[in-house]
C-alpha cells in the first residue's frame, strides 16, 4: 500500500511541477500582452496540424534524440558533457569533408552517404576524446574543457565556410555549396524527413537504453559515475571508463551532426548544431536520465520548437518562447524533486 | 607616437573588459563561499536586457544599473534556493538557468529591440585618453574584493565557508545563511556586467545578435584561471580582452583569415591556460614527478605550484547545518 501511495505522491509532485511551469509561462505571456490559451493552441497546431508539419517535428527529433542518447552515456559516468554541442559540429564538418572528397568518385550514392555518416561519427568521437583527455589526463573540468572546445569547433566550421570550402565567388553565412541531389538522403513521400535518419535515431536510443541498463559495461560505467574512488579500488579504472563514455557520446553526437548535413541542410552551415546538444542535456535531465522516457520528451521538445516558428507571424511573439517553456519545465521539475525529497520523505 | 597609440589601445581594452571584470569578480565571490553559479551566460543576457529596458523607460542610468544588479541577485537567489535549501545539483540548476534566462531575455526583450537608449558618458583625460564611470567602478570592484577576501575578518569567514564550512559552523558561523548572502551578492556584482554592456560597452539591445551570448561561459573559465583570487582573475580577463583587441587590430595584416575566426582566437589560448593551471591536479603528473631525481622534482613541483589553481575545498558541496 505504501508503495502505491508513494507512486501517487511522486506523480502528483511531477504534475504540480508541470502546472507551475505552465503557470510561469502563462504569466510571462500575459505580461507580454498575449493570450496564453491562444499561444498554446498555436504552438500545438503549428506542429501537428498536417503530416508535413509533423514530418518537420520528426526531423528535429532525430538530432535531439541522438544528442540525448550520447549525453545519457556521459551522465551515467557522472560527466557533464557540455561539449556535446561542439561534437555535433565536428561530426558535421567531418561528414562534409568526406562527401566533398567522395562526391567526384565513381561510387554509388548510398556508399558515399554511408562513408560520410561514418566519418561524422568518427569526427564527433575524436572531439569528445579531446574533452575526455583534457578531463582525465589534464585535470581540466569537462564543463570548461567542453565549453572551450565548443568555441573552437565554431571557429573551425566558420573558417572552413569562409576559407577553404567557400562558395565559388565569396563565402557567406549561408554555408558551403549544397551537395548534388543524388547525395541527399531519401525522404518520405511528403518530404522533410528521411526514414533512414529516423531509423538511425531509433536504433541509437535503443542501443543506449540497452547499454546502460542491461550490460556489464553499463553497470561499471554507473559505478564510476557514482563513486570513482571506490570503483578504482574494485578494479574498474575510472579514467578509462570516462574516456569510453566520452568517445561513445561523441559517436552519437557526430551522427547527429552527420544527419544534419546529409538529410536536413545538404551542406555545412555555421549554426549546424542548432543548439540540439544543449537541448539534449535538458531532455536527459527532464527524463531523469532514463533512455525510454527521453523518447516522448524529445518529441515534445521538437514539437514546440516547430510550433514556435510561426509565433512571430501569427502573434507577434518571439520564437524563443519554446526555449522559455522547455527551461521552465526542467527547472520546476528539479525544484519539485528537491522539495519532495526535503519535505515529504523526512516526515 | 606609437607608444601613445598603444596607450589608447590599452585604455580601450580596460574599458571594453569592464563588464567581464564584474562577471569574474562576482563569480569569484560566489565560488569562494562554496557555491557555483553556472547560470552566468543567461544571467548576464537577462540583466543586460532588463537594465536596458529600465533605463529606456525611466531615462535613468542609475536605475538601469540597479536593475541589472537586482536581476543578478534574483537569479542567484534561485540558484541558492535550489542548491542550499532543496539540495539539487548546483551544476544542473545553473545550466538550466543559463538556457532559460537567455531565452527569457530574447522573449521579453523583443519590444526593446533596436531602440535608442541612454549611454554612460566618458570623461576626457590628457593625451587623447578617456575614461568612464563604469571602468572606474570595475577597477574598484577588483580592489574591494581583494581587500575584503584577504584583509578583513568577514572575508576570512567567507573563505572558511568555501574551505571548511564544518569548522566555521562549529565556531558559530551561520554557514547556509551566509552562503545565501554571498551567492546573492556575487550574483548582483555579476549582474552589473549586463548594464555595463547594454548601457556602455555595447550600448543598446539587439536580441540574438547583441553578441553577448557566450560571455558568461568565458567568465566562468576565467574564474578558474584566476585561481579564485580576484586580482588574478581580473588579470585573466584583461589578457582575454587584449587577445580580442589584437584579433581586431591584426585583421588588416592577415587578410586571408576571416574576421569570425580571429574573434574566437582567444578560446584555444584559454583552453591551453586552463590545462596549464589544472594539470598539477592530475594524478599521473604527481606520479611521474615522484619518479624524477630530487632536484628536478623540486623545481617542477614548485613551477606547477606557482601556476596551479586550487578550488575552494568545499566548492559545490552542500552543507548540512
């Protein structure tokens, strides 16, 4: 009976947090002179009204869930991989590099695309390994090493776009020259989303769910995350496992970047990561670091991102409202969780 | 003549770095008390937008700066409440706030986009130099923080909060209440960085293209580089300012390099310096040094020590009083 009651209390606390986040956002909307109900209606109808719009949501879900899958691994090892943003960018850079190299060769497009995605995954993993080496062998906290590397990744992609890979004539913020359509990943009938990309994303989050919960490697990773000192005494070298966590996360982040190039933009653009890395960290936190919960949450986040695009036109509101709603949700859930532990369990 | 140009350039760096100085000094105060406020990137944007909005509507620079400090203290209060009272991860709460406050500033700042607003005036000095009140205040903040930390009794207690809160508690110090106080004080000082941008260095509010996104993350890295000492942190900030100024100044000499690349050039340097000040903390370094002959060992240990930045022992650790 107590177990059931506990579950009920937990659910009530979560619902309370959601209500608070919505109340907070509604108050902001009121302050900005907009009708909250009308805005929420617009957010939802902007993302699910037609199949085409829902395809846009799925297109955003792919990089978001891949980034989330990656950071779930580093979170398991007790690491705050803020560098995931740069790892996505390096993935995109490596994919662009591979496609540029192979597009002239006499190879079937499928092979070129596969090689491009593989290159992107390797690029992400290399960038992550750099943050990992700074952490484990250089004593630089992963948050600051990662942030610094994010800025360097931005510099690298800007340099490539304005320098060696610039469009014929003059380089611009709109990115490199688009790849020929033969190198675009096939899309569903109505366009916008590639079934291959969707398949990769589903496989990615599935692999991470299994890896963390059902393997010895996942268990040892958890041990390192909970207590590196005692896992060292138990014969699990924390440095090696942290490096593996970074590299695996980099593979997923790199795949996200690779798919942004091959199935969304078909070229390298300066903001290729579109903040999906940071958003993935939020999704992982809101899902309480459980892979299966991350799937619907990432879908919801992707939906309000798409729904908010029309806000400036329809309601003269800034589209950053989606970020406000996402951040408020995570903040209030964190607070509710803390309040529950502090005041409900002890009584 | 060249020397004079140099002097004007350096005075320009001094003024342009003033916001960053507020950010690093404020965060140093907070972290010395044992709390990490990771929300800086969003906090600075929100206080830049809020103080600009207040200054435009009231036509008062002073109220603008007060609003900036107030917003900083309010965001810091959320960090303190979540970490001290609710015992949630400081890193998690700070990171969420960094994103939330950034989007909040873009959302609420929309009506104030590109509006003309008041700008802090600067005074003429001899030799074509000029200085403004914000720069003077930023210099004063460095000195005040240093004196408070190392020359006063409350400053000793402050350092105790971050190093040995249990010992401070036994001696009758209300640890968590003081941590609240210093987190909010530090947040208020960081909050001054906002108006220092939007009312002086980069006057105005231009939403996502204000060019302020990222500053908070840099400030957090500089605090570590500064080894939690306000003077060393300020030197780090000025070094960063000089590197950015050189990036702009060297532009004509390097036509092949796009300007966007030179603007981010200080970051690799930043990572390298972080590596240098942190590598002494790594275990394998200690092990390697212990294998060296005695004379070389002493020299290397001393060299690393002088560079090393050691965080307050209880930084980020909650205290149950």
